[in-house]
């Protein structure tokens, strides 16, 4: 499976925040453009709504352009490496990078691949008052990118198996890419860790549940 830098398979877009004390920049009710913050990202695998919205004046002041459905969001401040996908057009604040997949790259697979890097992101972090990653570091992260067909198989398998196991009481811990495979580590209701694995082929027949590596 080829490994490529993120900047070669996606376009990264920064976020921003208009002046919070200017009411004209903020929309009310169902008006305006959804504006994603860390709290919106923390609790949703797919962003289907936000707590605040920006007016057209707010978008212009922060120089923000709404991104399309399927854009992957990646947190770069505080709890670094949280990943979600836009289920609706939106913009976001400066604690988040938008990752817009290039042609031939599946957003759902890219989200899994980025989430799999989270355990190793501490190697790249800078810390002043809080941990953070800069955009150049994120652009140069190396990801395993198989063919589009295999991306689809891997994402479909991890989606289905994770949903099934969570329904039975499991909880997701983290993702990992290793040994040519995509690993998702979960815990059972008693706290025991185990992994759901999708191989480079991405076929369910070639995937299995294994105890988590020591």
C-alpha cells in the first residue's frame, strides 16, 4: 500500500472567528452558515449541526467560504487529532483544519486514516499553554492510501463492524494504521481491549477481530 503525504491527496483549509462582540456577524435561529467549533467536533462523528451560525457579514469578516459535504475536519489545538466529517456545508474556527479530499480519495477512508494517526501525533506537537499542530505539519503527515475500491471496502467494513459492536456495548478507543492494515481498537463492556482489522485488500473475509496488541 502506497504511503503519501496528506498535501498530495487533499486540500487543507484553515478556519477563523469573526469578532464575537459584533452582533451583525452572528446569525440567529436557522439563518446563516453553520460554524463548527471544538465542542461540535468532539461529540459527533459526522457534523449534522452546530451551536452557532455566521451571517454573511461574519463570513466576509473572517474570510471564510463554506466547504462541501464530505469535508473532513481535523482538530489542531488542545485535544489534537479529533476527526469528523461534514454532513452539511459549513465553516469552522481556527482550532480546526478542513481537509477536502482530492479526486480518487474517499472522505470516509481519509477520516479513518487521519484518526489512526492520533496515537502518534504527540511526536509532532508543539506546546506553549496547550498542545497544538501547525498546518504545515499536518500537510506533511504520511498516510497509507490504497486504490479507491479498497478505500471503500475498508471504510464500509469499519463502519459496519463498529456499529454492530457498539450496539452490543463496545466503545471505540482509537484507530491505528500498521502492518498494511487499518486497526480500530475498542473495549468490551468489561473494559477488555480488542481490535477490528481491515486489511489492505479491505475484504471482510480477510478481516478479523483480534486482541489489542500489547
